[in-house]
């Protein structure tokens, strides 16, 4: 004959502490906290890059605590906009209009601070031709004021790109750790009004 079994059901906050810990661990191990983090993090990264005048239409990232993980961004830099947003236009005004820059490397296997190749081009006068890549031992050294300024800008850009990439990487890991924290998972379980048996299993 069929039997009728009654089960006592609890909200997350009604569970004993040990059962709450099990519910939290089950949620964490299932990866539910990270289900929607991808799109959210990408939007955060894009907003940060846009505020700095850096390309935000091709942002690649992987944050799994593995070698080769990180954040990279590729595309064309509007140099005048970049200088304006970073309060550098006055310093580099003499070369700004004739300078363009790109971040390449989007076909790399890994994406991180060191996967981006910074390419700076100058189309004005007073700059001697740079040696072509692979053209031999010729060494180009800046001599004129504009050449020195261009070389300084290129070095600044490379250092800034690395700094931004590392900052975004830290932001990403901080967000992941926050979403995986006991407190945040507990708030999520309570907000979604999940129900449990006394041992902390989802009903």
C-alpha cells in the first residue's frame, strides 16, 4: 500500500548552523554563484576601459587561478581621446593629432597583461622612419624633441596597459571571491526563498 511521508521543510535561516554550512557548500560546489558572472564582469571591465579611453569592444579574460589567466583588451586607441581622459593632452599635444595606436594579440592562446602588443604610429613630420621589423641590427634612437616625446608616450602607454590589465584582473578575482563567500551565498539562498530538509538538502 502507498505510504504517506511527511517531511519538515525549512527556509535557509531556519536551518541549524551545520545544515546551513552544507547548503552553502553545495551551492558553491555546483558553481551557481558564477553562473552569471561572465557577462557582468565583462560589462564592468568595458566600463573601466571606456573611462580610460582604451578599447573596450574586444575584451578577453580568464580568471581560474591558472597560469596564463588574466584580462586583455584589443583594438584601436583614439590617442587624443585617451590623452584627454587621462589628463595628458597638454603634455603630448604636439604629437597627439598625428599619432595612432593599436593593441594587437587577440589571436593569442592566453589573454593577460603580457599578451597585448602595443603599436604606436606617427604620421606627422619631424620623425625619421623607424626600421622595419626584422630588418636587421639597425637601432632607432630618438633624437629630435618630437621623437623623444613619441618614444616617451609609447613607453607610458605600454606601462599603463599593463597596469590597467593587472588592476582589472584583481577586480575580477575580488568579485569572484565575494560571490563565493559564505555571507554572499547565504544572502542569495535567503533572497531566493529556497527550501531545505533538516540536513540542508535543497527541497
